[in-house]
C-alpha cells in the first residue's frame, strides 16, 4: 500500500512541473518542450508502476502469500516456515517445466501447511524432522533457500 501511495505521488509531481511550464508560457520553446517531454516520461513511468501496484493490491496477492493463521514470517532473505515435515511428494514435470515437490508441514494444533517447492526436496527435508525453512518466490515458483533442523 505504501508503494502505491509513493508511486501516485511521484506520478503527480512531474505533472505539476508541466503545468508550471505551461503557466509561464515557455511550453513552445525548445527548452520547455524537451523539459515537458522528460517530465511526462517520468510521470508515465511512475504511473505504470502505480497501476501495476494497484492491480496487485486489489487482487489480494499479498494476503495469499502471508495468511494470518499460519506461522510464517518475512526476513530479508525470504519467507520463513516452521513445522514438522509430515510428507514430501516429488513430481516430475514435462520438458521445459521445473520439477516440483509438495511438502506438508504440521505445527502442533495448527492446520497443516502445504508448500509447493521447485525441485526434489526429498533429501533436503527428511520426513519426521522439525525444520525451519527459508524460501523465496522466484520466477513464479517457491525456491528453497535454507533449512535448519531442530
């Protein structure tokens, strides 16, 4: 939400510059013309960023990544999930698509968490062990960054 507001503010600021150039009557000079084109380009860039950020915000994308009922946190490295590994199922994909593993984590009385990770996770996440995994979404897929066992 903060990025959306910043993008909107940075979209409107260059437009005020174009209005100022037009108000002083220097829009027809070479300097005024090129300055207006530069300011409009900057405004269009931030306007596109604001539009895309609004679409992501409206779709509730961030709410699906971090559901409130699950025990997950965000670090600078990525998303952290904790729990006991209940099962790891590996699926080979078609040529050109990444292979996937479906990992089920249980965390005491909380509902089980199901994660879809890129690659073969059968050796990295042994069944029955308590783990804390760090993952990041890259190219639309969850990628395992780090595993610590407890």
